[in-house]
């Protein structure tokens, strides 16, 4: 009798090898002993870190090549692998009518037409690159945002571990290719895998899920995976892809390959994240952010996914109503801003400096907090720092250091120490820093920057800050945003050392049109004496006079 993929078989354990335990249907791993009789399933296996195996032509002795219960003949194995556990098939299982039992008979009842819910893919460089943890973390992120999510694995070799971890992460539905009737997808036709994926998606949709996270096993060079990444049927319901990599080179190659295939790669994750240098290399060469599992679990990609869903809904909303639900995801401001990625200006080596939204927000908050503390100290003392006045009410007496833990990281504060007054800045008594105010600064048009920086200061203190008191702060914030590629500062000539602040919306406009449109930011640069004499005007002039001289 010639066994077929998916056939259930009664087998005897002949010799214990690599696999000493067998996964039961309830998840328990039962110990194996020579002479035990077990029910397993015929299937092929492709696992670069373990075994390559294919089904034989008869019921002769073969191997247990996966703990999930896959029987086939070993063709090759990784050098660190022990020989597989040897088994002898005793007979293929049948039903009461004598017909053989096959896992295809137990597939979930669902059609294989185009799914009505969207999916995010988890792909990787190879086996054990971190795809399952990436998928699990995405599931957790969706659940945090209030979505009903399905965790699906559409290729691989039957085993319970991947399904149990996503279920533990909160997946409302967790299914893999075995639920679509395949014990393994190695050497299965691509159209059959596409049908299986659609059935699983439609089953999840019928259970009320509004989004799915799909893991595709092994690396991009694996036989089926290399074809699936070009599958139009898969791409039609995919709104984004996250790529798990071992190293920077793998990340670069994988991202480039997926991009050419038409994927919208949202970010990188995987084992690469264990190496700070590897992360730096990958982010520099790909221009994408490397996300840790914890960041994905906190919802780091939800803003990008929400935006992709909104874009897809605009074109095919009638076919995928779940896109509307996904496009209305409410992402907390601290997550939305803290995980933003700004691509800095191109350096001399042709690469970009990667600046995360968290570090950008932290730097701006650091500057604003110290500006507030200096202003408070000046007000309490009755005189600005470095100036002398016999009528002062207090004196500075050095600083004290204190860490301020924020949503964007820890800021080391240099709090002014005063001789007569026990001073503590008011913002330390607040539960969280002013996320909305910081986001306002980062999102501001150049003409709005002065107003938004003033609003940020107002959110940190009850004391009013005048525009002409924040010159040095505004210059520093402008420099930070310019380094992040969010603002373009151009030094003027020595004859006219006023700042020119440009942005994409100013492209194609002449100087007069730009100046006419920017009074709130720069005042009347054609000769406003009051502006020129103010602290902000002098600070800008000082900043750009230096730039022009250089």
C-alpha cells in the first residue's frame, strides 16, 4: 500500500533517536519507549536546522521526523541533529467502512474564495529567525488595540508549539495548515496552499475576527515560500509584512526581495534585535526600524497598520468591511509618537541617520524641561542667570541631579539648587509628560514651530512664556528636527544672515512668497526692528551668522 500525505498510520517505536517525546492532542509531550505503538501522520518535511524527509513508496520502516507526529524517510539532517527516532508502520488507519483516514477529512468547513478580512504577514530569513515570536507579538499588539485577531500559519510541518504560543498571547482563533487538511506543506502545490490560506481566513472571519496575522514558515529561498511571496491571491488581502532576520545582511536582502515582489514591509524584527550593532547596520541599510518583540506587543506598528488599512479601505472597502474597523484603531499618543521613525538627512557615505520618534521626543522634552527650570529659577531669584542685581530675592547654589522617567525614556534633570528656596519643578509631580504637546512640535509646519514650542512649555508649567523669551530653545529644537530630517534649515549669506526655514510645502515658491507665508515663525524679515532686537531674533541671527561664516 502506497502512503499518501496526510494519511493516519499506526506505527511501532523501534529505536529512540532525536525525538524522545510525542505531542498529544492536548499539548502534553508524552515520553516514548521502544515497543510503544503510536498514531502519527505521513508527511514530508523541510527544516534546514533539522531534517529533510519525504514519504516512502510503501509501509516499510521509516522515521519520526517531527515531534508533532510526522512519519517519512530522512534524506538529510543538520550536523548537530541526532539520527531520527526509527519507527515501523503497522497499518494505515481506516473508518468503519474501511476507507483510509486522512487529515484532509478533518479540515475546517470554509470556502476558499477571496477572504473578507485583511492580514499582516510574518516572514523571515530562515527557520528559527524569529517569525513565530514576531507573529505572536503582533497578535498581542492587535489585542491591546481592542481587535479580534486570528493567528494563522499557512506553511510548515505539523506541530503544536507555534499554535499554543499565539493562543497564549490572546489570539481569538489559532489555526494552521493542518486545520486546512495538510500535515505538512512541503511539496504541496502553491494553488493548494493558497486555497488553504483562504479557507483559514474565511473561517476566522466567520468567527468574528477582523484581522489575521499570518506566519509563513522557513526562509524566502524555501521552495514554497519563494513562490508564495509572489502570490497575487495572498497579496490581495495583505496590508503589510514584518520581516524577521538573523543579521543585517539577511535583513537587507530580504527587505529588498520582498519590496521588489510588491510587499509593503512595515519593519524588521527577529533574532537580529539581540545585537545593537546588527540593529544599527540593518536600520541604516534598509531605512526601516528594527522592532523588539516587546515593542510589537505594546502596539508599535499599529499606527502604520491602521494607515495601510485606511488606504486599502478607500479602494476596496465594500469587499473588506473589516478594513474600516482596522482603519479606526485608536492608538495611544505615547505609542504613536514613541515608535515613529524619522529618517535623518543623507550623510557623506550616502546612508541616512535613523532617528526614532522616542529619542526625538526625549531630546525635545529634555530641552523644554531645562528651559522651564531655568526660567523658574530666574523668576524665583528675580534676575536672570549670570546677571547681577542687588535686589535679587534668592541665589543659585549649583544643581542636583534627578532622573525623570518618561514614556520616551529616562531624562537626567539638572535641577537648580537655590539657597533660600526648596525648588522642585512642577512637571515632576505629573503622572506622564505632555505627549500631545510634544507631538504637536514634531508635526508642526515650520511656520507653526514657535507657537507649538510655546504650547509645550505651557504644558510643563503654569507660568506664561513669551515668544521673545524662547529664542535659544527654539533654535535648539530646530536643530534637533533638522538632524531628524523633519526640518530644513538653510543659512543665509553673510550680507543677510537671517534664517531660511523651508519644508516641502515651500518647494517652488520664491523668497517673498515664503516670507509672506511665515510671519508667525520669523516675523517680518524685511526689516522688523522689534523682531530683530528680541531674544529670538538675536538667537536666530547668532545661529545663522555662524553657519554663514562657516
